[in-house]
C-alpha cells in the first residue's frame, strides 16, 4: 500500500510539522538559533534543502521524499509523491539519488545505439558500444541500494545483449534472427529508464534481471 500525496500539500505539511516541534518559548525569541538541519528516520537534511523564514522551517520536497524512501514524479502540471507505507521494501525498490544522477542518461544511449544497429548504420559502432560499456561500469561506485544494484545489472544486460546482436549482424547473421533475443534487452533498458525517472522500482518489471532480483528478495536472500 502506497500513499500518493500532492506536492503542494506535502510542502505545507513539512513546514507545519517541523515548526510545530519547536518549543513555544523558542518561537517567541527573536534571537533563536535558526534551524539548519533536520533528521528524518536517520536521514540528514541540511544545507540548501532547509530554509528558515519568519520562524518556520521549510524543507525541500525532493530531499524529504529521498529521506522517506519515496518517489517524486510529474503527471502533467502536477507533481505526485509516493511514500511506502512502511520501510520494509525500500532497499529493494528505492534508487539512491547518487546512482540516479550517474545513470539517468544511459537507457537513452542504449536505445540510440539500438536504432543504429537495427538500421545497419554505415559507421562502425564497436567503439560506441565499448564506450557505453565503460559508462555503465563507471556508475558502479555510485550503487548504494539493492534497487541501484538491480538497475545496474539490468543496464549491463541490455547493453551486452545489444552488443551481441551487433556482432552477430557483422558476422552475416540476418537482422531478424539477431533481433529475436532483444526483447529482454529492450525491457531491461526501458524499465530501468522509468525507474531512474521516478526513483524506484515498481515491483512489476518484466526484465529478467528484475524478475530474478525480486525472486531472491521474496526468498529472503539479498539481491
């Protein structure tokens, strides 16, 4: 069970909730020390993500969502926050902000190369496929959660399977034959893209990497 919350409502609640915890006598003191950081479930929010204005503390909504293990997505002109009902699945489904920033453009790179491979582009694509492999590998040190790890392996799988199709075609294998094994590659790429955009896995992914990770989690093993 998840709880969607409208962005503006969440912002108002954040401001009210934090200021309500301040002692009443502190509110009356004009020389009270300004609040500079907030701890939420062990997660520290500080710096530019905390703003004091007329005695009320305002917290950046993205920082709050990150601390609560939720996700922030846009639907038209509205922003929707989804927070897990409890923290039991956060490590398995929530992506860290560091990994998201590092990997967010990789799925698009994979799909651009896929288009070129399928169209038999005249340029030699091996260097670009190698560069993609290095780009994915460079994000490994940003992996923090089990969900990060799942997306990392899913992107590796998508890239590797695309490279195999390319080299098969270079060896004269008919394009339609080489493409037959690409469904999972596409699923891993596109489902990773969505997860990176919203900040979490839905738990309904069909990519083989995500399915195996979910099965291990349900069995009680680490992904």
